[in-house]
C-alpha cells in the first residue's frame, strides 16, 4: 500500500514530558481542552487512523497511534488519540511530526450472546486473525465480542469505520435467519457501497460445502475507506469463506484508498 503522509503537532500543557518505550499517552484533539489530558493534538483528524506511525521522518517512528475514541468533556463530546512510544521520547512544549501508515489494521467482531457472557469459547475470531496476518502485514488488530444486538453492532461498526478508520473489519456470527441474526442488517446500514463479487464468491463456495449456505444473509461492502465482511459463526465456515476472497483482499484494500496502480498489474 502507498504511504499516506500528513503532519500533526503535539503540544504539552505543563512543560516537557519524558516517556519510556512502551508507555502510552493520550492526546485530546484541539480545539477542545481537558485538564485530564497532559497533551493536545493539533491536526486534521480526518487524515489520521489507528495503526499510523508518528515521527520526525519515515525511518524513525517515535509513536504508533493505538486507539482513537470519543469521550466527554462536561457536556461536550471530544476525540482522544492514544499513542504508544516506540522508543524513549522527550516531548517539548511543541512537537511537529509526520504521520504515515504503510501497513494494514484489522478489527474482528464476534457476535454471540453466549460468547459475550463467557458460556461459549470464541474459535472463529482467533482463526480470522491468524489467516489475515498470514496474508497481510497487520500492524494492529482490535478484537471484541458483543451480544447479538443491532444497535450495539451499529455503534461498533460506526466507530471502527468512521472514527478509528480500520482498514479491514470482519464480523463472525449472526448471518442467518433467526430473530437474533442481526449482523447483515446493521452492516447494510453502515456500508456505502456493496461488493457483490465478494458476496457471490463466498456464497458459491459455501454452497459447495452445504446446502444450508443458501440461507446465509452475509454481506460485504465499503464504509468510507474500510472494507467490512460478514462471515458465519463457525470456525470451519470462516476458513472456507475467507479462502475464496484472500487472493483479492490486498488489491481491494489498496483500491479503496485510491491506489493508482492499474488493476491489470
């Protein structure tokens, strides 16, 4: 994937700060301020995504952005960046850095009422991560298990795609026809463009394995610059379904970010 470059400024409120390698620090996005946060981030939040590296030049990243989240300052909702120091770092009152991203990020979301309360082991989520990491250079992976709740999934997908800007979001579970199978419904609300080819490939491969694949409602599509893929809840089905789209995955992720390389190449 092409490197995406932008700049940001990190300003400390109360003088210099010394960070050790592996330590995290949070920066509130300007122009808001909050005394709970010792530093503020000044830059275009629309160009920043989790997994990005922060440093003075491309060969010496000082931080990685490990999270972007909403919180509250009195009655105002604010955005916060979490940064992990990749080396010992000295922050002066004003620090100007480049921001770039030359790897991919993954979020896997497991939909399971029983899994959420600890009554069922999640086998499909970890195998998703294993397969994808063997296929793509993944710098950061987010994982969560939630109950089969439409509005909760809607909120998680919105945050992953539009705030954190995760490259690849894969759900597992909730793709059938029971009343609790709400994954495709919430996904359809979020995505802006359907990927019918992905859906057809997954459906065709599933039908070769079992006639029950015909009742799957799983969908795939693009939300902003995130690729969202619904997979079934079983480990076996996850492996089978992913195998059909892996060859096109990297090319698709790059094209979503407007990579100018010709498709034929």
